[in-house]
C-alpha cells in the first residue's frame, strides 16, 4: 500500500493544529512535508517491521554503551526547522542538543532535526519520496543519514555539505564522527 498524500495548500495548518490532528488520530501515522502536504503512512509488513526493529535495536545497543544521545522510533514526529513534520524509521539526537530542549518541547513533536536518521524502504515504497524526505532532513541540519533500499540492494549515504554516496550490498557502513564506533553490516 502506498502513502496517501493530501495537498493542504488551501488549508495551511498551524503547528498546533497539526499536532492536535495527530493526537486525535493516533492510529493513523501522519507526516507533513516541508511543502505542507499531509502524508498518511500505511502500515508496513512483517519483513519491513522486523528490519526496522533490528535497526532500532542496533542503534539502541550502541547508544546504551556510549550514552551519547537519545534514540527514537518511527512513532516519533520531529518538527524540522526548515519545515515539515517527519518520522524517520530510526532517529538519534546528540545528548546536549536534546537536553537543550525544554520539557514541553520534548513532550510534543520535538522542534529539532535529528543528527542521524535511517529510512528503510519497504517493498511498496517509491524511492523518490524517500529521497525527497532525506533532503528535507539535510536542509534542516541532519549530519548523517542512511536510506536503506533492500529492493535495489543499495544504501544511500547522506552527509551534511557533501555529495550523496551510493553503496551496493553487502556492505558495512560507519556512523563516522556522528555515531563514533557504530558499524552496521548489510544486508539485514
């Protein structure tokens, strides 16, 4: 099932209205693009859900050892500084940046771009919207991001201020200086 995208150009939801819409529809994963479109995300299948859980657990285990930040699941919506309210499959925010947010900001959709994200392409996802989403993260301050594409056996590596790098499976990717010491071996 593909995401449903609704144009909200004529509606112009405020941040508060979008938050309330999401709270009133907790069983429907919603995102908002930087252009203001509402994205209704379909549920993922068993294989994608299992892969996502594996990715979260690996980042979580690394973070438990290093205590360098906070790890978030795909249920977390981040209010990106350059527009958009997005939910990466895996997100990590450096500890000092997270702690700089007020308790109120931490409680709602955090107004911060993660330092690191992983987007995992499921069988029914189109690649272009995921690539556009990764660009939204970069525009908002992302330091490192991975778009994992099992269908094409590739990973796209996004880095702030650098060109896109595309790697073929099997491969190991490093968290570089963003997640020091973290290595992910693909395929999952």
